[in-house]
């Protein structure tokens, strides 16, 4: 009986260890995703700022890259 309980205890420890590993990997993946999205957002803002200057005399082209132009 004790041997069976010790075996079960080892299985629980292993599964808990696996859980902690997966949890850590998931948290890291979320952090990596958030960092990538922040970099992409910065790039897009810079792209639109440069595009707005480059195409200020061609508003239709500015709209073609997804930036709505009033007027």
C-alpha cells in the first residue's frame, strides 16, 4: 500500500512540475507576443508618419495604404 502511494505521489510531483513548465512557457509566449505587437505598432506609426509626408500632395495614394484622408 505504501509503495503504491509513493508511486502516486511521484506521479503528482511530475505532473505538477510539467504544469509549472508549461505555465512558464505560456507566460513567456505571451510576453514575446506583446513585445512583437508593440514593435509592429511602432513600425506602423512610423510608416504612416513617413507616408503622410511623402504623399502629402497625393491624398489618393495615402488612402491606398489604408490611411483615410478627410476632404
